[in-house]
């Protein structure tokens, strides 16, 4: 049995996953949006799934942002109240057991590369297009986190091949302008549609209106797809993954999967692009499944100091 936590912006989920990948217990609660209450929520959920299954091992955590390799604290989290906090250490103290933390997009990549939509593919790039925009890389079923722990952080690179109308782009919470997160995310689609039409609609409502024949909504959705395809082509030019696996709210827009490949092929620096673009097999469960896989099976776990 392995234990995982998906520390999302709106909800926190804890789960116990069997060696065969089956869920043995799952519990969710809203994320309280404040540091100490959130740690108490994690502790409460871990106690609940542990009582249900008898699982007492270490815990893997999928969270926004990453850990600074020099300072050992959280950074780059869009839940900004996590930044500069010793989150893994504080969780270890609250839980009384070892904790490993990885970026939520990395956990999506790990989950889907092992037994999801990217299973059997040598290189998988995971895309989160939800409230924000994140990315993660798995090679041969293992995470690639990079020398500074920021591999795959494409959400804070600039929109490639930006038009004059798109540059310099909206201000991002990270302090830069025109980051992918401000364009290819649910919030980015919503903002762009509002600025162009004056209509305040959610990303889901924009997609529904586009299907119903609304020309403005169709234009907004087409622009979002074009921008996402450009961003994915940039990834192709950098690492050329065998598969893109999409998670987050926008990954539920079915139109993406037919519309994206021609855009990627148009911008990628190759004469023929035939990579896979697929929705995450495990949907919003991939985060917690990937978090659980941050630790090896119990009979292979190294002794923790």
C-alpha cells in the first residue's frame, strides 16, 4: 500500500493505493486556503484513510510549486501562501512520518506514464490546463525534475510566436508578462473572452456556447486552442515527447483532441509530427495516484533518517 495526497487549490485529497493501482481508501475536504488549517486538514485526512486501511507508511504529496534546492522551502506556488514555508518539514512533523513532495504536474506525469494514457511511451509530457498552466516530464516511467527542480515549468515561459496583439501579454502573478499561464488556462480563456467581448463567462460556459454556435465563443476557443498548440510545439522542439497527456478543467473540452495536432504540426520544427495527445486516463485522480508513487513499494523503501 502507498499513501498519497493531492494538495489542490480548492480541495485536498488523501488516498491509499494498492500495489495493483486500485484505490483502497479516498477522502477529500475543501482546502481551507490558509497554511496551518491546511496542514491540519492533511493530517485529518491521512488519519482517516489510515484508520480505514491500516496504512502507516510514508506519504507522497502533489502540490503546486516546488521546493527550493538552496533554501529548502516552497516557491513558485500559485497558492502564494505556501511560498517561503517549510511545507514538507511541517507536514512531517504533523504526520509523524516521512514526506516526499513533488509538483502537481509532475505527479500527473508520473501517474499517467506508469499506468495511464502515456503508459508504454518512453517520454511523456503532462499538461495541466486548469485554473493555471503546469507541466511535468516523465522518462521511462520516472520523473525528470531537473537540476533546480523546475523541469517542465512551461507555464511561466512566454507564449511562443506571439502576435503583435498578444505581446507583451497580461501581467502574471510571477512578476512577468505574457506567461502561458495567462493565456492557456481556464482563467486565461475567461479573461481573454471578457476583454474581447465584454462577456464574463467561465471557460466551461465559453466551450458550451461555442458548441451552440456562438461566434464570439467559437473565436475565443479557437484562439485558446491555437495558443495551446503553439506552446506544445515549443515543447516538441525542446524535448520531442512521445505523448502529451492533458489534465485540468480545460482537458475536458473534447474539441482539443482533434484540433490540437494540426496546430502542433504547423509550428513544430519537423516535416511530420505524429505524437499522441490524450486526456489523462485517471482524470483528477492522477495527482493523488502520482503522489502515492513518489515512494517505492513498501518492500523496496529505503530507511529514512
